[in-house]
C-alpha cells in the first residue's frame, strides 16, 4: 500500500481541494489566507497553521516562550502576505499531562507578547491531552486594507522579484541551535533570534497593499525556491533570480553550510517575497531592507537561478517535505 510519502503535502491538500465555492467566499485553498467578502468594501482574511513537537520544534533547542511567540507569528505572517491587519486569534493546544506547568506559563507569555505586539485579540481555542508530544494549532482572522489584497497570482512578464530581510537566516539559526556548544558569534545569535522569534512583516504587507506597489506576494515559509515557485505557478510565468543579488546570510565559521543553499531551500524566514513593476523600484528602495533578486519572465518555466559564473540552473522547488519519512 502506498503511503503518504508518495502523496506529499501537495497531494494531500489536493484531496481536499476542488469544491465549488460561493459568495461571500472569494478564495479558498491556494493562497496564504482564505478570503471572504466583508460587510464593507473590504475582505476578511482567515488562516491556520500548526506547530508540532518533533516536526517544527524540539523542546531541547526551542524554549517555551519562543514557541508561544512563533506559533502566533507564523500565522500573522500569512495575514501580512495578503496585505492585511490581524484582528483576533484562537489557540488549540494538545499537551501531555507530564509537561511542567512552567513550560505552559512561559509559552503563554510568548504567545501573549506576540498578540499584544501585533494587536491581535485572543478570542478562544481548544485544550486537550496528548499521548505523544505537544501540538499547537492557531487560527487568525484579519482584514484587508480596504479592497486591496495581495495575491500569489498577478505577477507580470518583466516584473522585478523582491524579498525582505535575508533569506536563509532562519535555517542558519536552526543549524546554530543544533550545534552542541553554545555559539557566541554575533551573526549566529542574530540567526537564532530570526529562527525562534520571527517578525511578521505586517507593516510591509500593508505598505505594498495600500500603495498598490506589488503585483503578487507570498510569505517565505518554505524557502525562496518553493515560495517563488508558488508565485510562478499561480501567475503562469517563470522567474530568473540572480545569486549575485541575494542578501546572503553571514554563516559563522563553526557552521558548514552553503549560504545560497540556505537561501533557496531553508524555510521559516517569514519575510515577504513579492513581485512589482519596475516603475515602483524607487518607492520600494525607500522602504528599506528590501532586495531585488530577479525578474519574472515567460522565457523559462519555474524558477531558474543565474549563478555567479553566469550559468542558468533550474532549481528544485522543494522546501521542507513533511511526509518524506513517514
Ligand atoms: P502557508 O505556508 O501559507 O501556511 P500552506 O502551504 O500551509 O500555506 O497551504 C497552502 C494552501 O493549502 C493554503 O491555502 C491552505 O489553506 C491550504 N491547505 C493546507 N492544508 C490543508 C488541508 N488539510 N485542507 C484544506 N486546505 C489546506
Ligand atoms: Mg504563507
């Protein structure tokens, strides 16, 4: 019997796709949030994401406070990717009875810190026991900036590809955390902070939406290769990105990792990856910490990397594969 490893995450999602949708639902499966028509001239954005012990985190390397922060932040990042503002969240947790109370109190503190920081009201959830590890499921709803929503589709031939932050930083942070000794390197510490306490790019998403600067947008949860692949697929176009233009992470000497590989395939940065017409370059540069890394084109299929030697390489569209070992 074939197992879920053969089906993969996309295959599983496909099993639940295809149902006909009707008003007030505008978009179901396939973007960072589901989109529902609001009562005024705006849209409600809905998203849910899980964090599971042993899959997304290990208690040994990820403190409870940071798990609390991150479990909400990764959901807020999907609201940012649609250009919205979060309004409220629900928290469902499954916990082993043997877990120390201090763990839960610290988790709560991190969760509340993120909720307060980004103005997201906590309005409910669910609690139950667990016969294995900790599982956290968060749901957030938010609102679009008026009628303006950033979608994964909409990129046009010749648009620039932009990314915020430094792609690959979070994956580097995970490698630093997994090192047996404590890493005292400044770059290593910054990468760990990026991995444990990502900052959803709500201000940037709102800016892109309100000023109609981006033609498409996604948040970087699975690495540029996969995430840009989603924009390309949704927009029916390809992309060429240039290694030379990447703001590559600063890898400490104790870690052996290729920065370009980290940027392409490392996940969990929770920055925004978006496309924009060339005429918007100046306005985007003014915002700060945004990097133009390539172009959208009909000349190639999928995502192609132009490396430092000037060779074009088709890149694998795979970030973290959830079902590979089950
Ligand atoms: P993101 O990384 O932005 O959270 P995902 O890769 O998790 O997005 O999901 C991609 C799309 O598939 C989203 O629109 C999401 O709502 C949908 N999706 C994921 N899992 C399921 C599921 N089990 N049933 C229905 N839709 C799903
Ligand atoms: Mg997303």
